[in-house]
C-alpha cells in the first residue's frame, strides 16, 4: 500500500480497456444466450440473471469504493495482503 496523499487517477487507456472489456463480455454473453438452443423462457431467465449479476457487481464495487474513500487510512480488512 502506498502512503502518498491525494487521489489517484486512472489513465484514459485503462478506462478504455475496462469499458471495452465490459462491452465484449456483455456482447459475448448476450450472443451466447441468444444462440442457445433452449426455450424462450430459459433464455429470458438467463438474461435476467446476467443483468442482476452485473448490477450487483456495480453496486458492490461502489460500496467498497465509498467505504475506502470514507476512511482516511488504509482499509481495516485486506484479505490478500500480509500484515
């Protein structure tokens, strides 16, 4: 962890890569569900499940970001870092 003060900004390339990766993943999933040889209700169920998963992931990432920005210090729970 860095102890430097201030807010770190992502580069435009990193932002673009994240957006492109998300778009490719969503498009591939949508095409896969559309091409699936199953009844319409099965495809609709899978589509709703994917949308729920995506919105839950966005909400979770926002909550984690807000919690980290709310505290002035390092997060108290860091499961992947040695203490």
